C-alpha cells in the first residue's frame, strides 16, 4: 500500500496487546506523515445547525469546541481514512474491541486504555534487560547503541521516573565493548581520563571510528601488538653475544674468533673439526670407562683393570736430572 505521495508505507507488526508501545509509536508516525493524526488526536468535525439562526457550524465529535484553522484536516473523510489504517494494523482479537466504534479517536483512546497498562508489567523485565545487557559476538557498535537506546526509551515510556540516564547507557556501552574485544580497553580508559565520556553522541562517534580502524588493520594494531608482547628475555644465537670471544679458533688456530666465524675454507674446517671431534669422542669414552672402573663399588668378583706400579721417587729425580 502506498501513500498519496507515492512513498511505500512501513510494514508494521499488528497489535497483539503486549507490543502496544512500539506499535502506537509506529502508527502515530504513519498517521502524521499522511496528515491524519490531527483527526485522531482531536476528533472529527461535524456540522450542527443552530435552532435560532439555522446557521451551520462545525464542532468536534464528543465535544463542544468549534473547529479551528485545521478543520480541513478533520473532516469525515479524513476520519474514515484514519480509522481504516488503525483497524488494519490490529490483529483479529484486538480488532473486536474497536470494530463497532464510530470514530478514529474513539478507537485510539480505547486501545490506549486497554493495552497501555500492560506495558507497566514489563517494567522490571526491561530494567533487567538494560542493566544486564551483553553484546553477542560479532555485534557492531551501531547495533549495541541502538539496542541500549531502545531499552532506555521503552523504560521511559512505561515510567518516566525509571528512565535510565545517558551516563548509565555509556557505562553499559563500555562494558559491552570490553567484552567484544580487548583493544577497546585502552581507548575507553583514555576517554574516561580525558573526560570525553559525558556525551552519548560523541562517545558513539569515537568508538565507531576506532571500530573502523580495527577492521582496516585486521586486528593487528600497535595496541594489540603490545598486548601480545612477552617479557621473557630474548636468547641470542651462539657467537652473537654482547661480549667478544676470548679464545682460539679450532680451525685455523688464530685468536679472537670461533670456528663458526673462521674466515678460512669451511671444508677444511669441517674436516678438521670432524677429526677433532672423533679424537675427543674416543678420549672421552676411555676416560669414562676408566672413571667407572675406578669408582665401582660393586662386588669383589667384578673384573678390575690392573694398575701399573709407580716409579720410585729417587728414579724420578735421576731421570729429571739427566734431562
């Protein structure tokens, strides 16, 4: 269905009772957009004749007020159009309450009287939903802001005294963002320290821009890099320490560098190192076997390697003097 201006009308969920508040707001905006809300709010004008002068005047139905400058928008035709829209937006059980009423104003007032108190029963539910709001994974900043603003409006429409403040709404926004991504933590702290967390629109603009930067960087910003940093000391490879090497090369025999840093031919160095390692290996094997046999505390029948008797002290001294 289209309006007189060729604009498609919004699809409104039919009134069932519990959804009266969002339904009434949508229908009211629709009637205002097509200049029919005046006849619903003030009533239609009907022509009445004065007995003395037999002159006709227009008064609103259900009242004695004469029509003002807007009486052109409160005719019987306008009233019929508004009533048709209201009835079309009601479900069948709700329609039974207003079907026999004559004017759009009577229909609107009856629905308000019937279903407005139902919203008061939902006050505690709305307050709990607002205070315990948690953003599902993948929710954007805009979706969080819309959800919190909607709950704030619904609570205020049920009871204006219970309407949450913008400060509470900003606090819940920060809490939801911290749960979504740890990168929002430093930004929120910066906003709180600078005092830029007072205006709802400014806060939403800040976090929306930061969300865009996170998406562009793929989640690898400098803040995330700092969060992933480790405090463990970095191990340097062999030969790259801060202190210079004080020793001789096993390859060329020169002082001041290791074998891995030797400027000589690597092939010769590898072959020499292989032979050295072989000699060292054999020597270490013999020393290991000797130490095991000498320190063996096993039973007496275990074989023991004979030890060559030592040379007398006098002979050792003579041999030394001979040299």
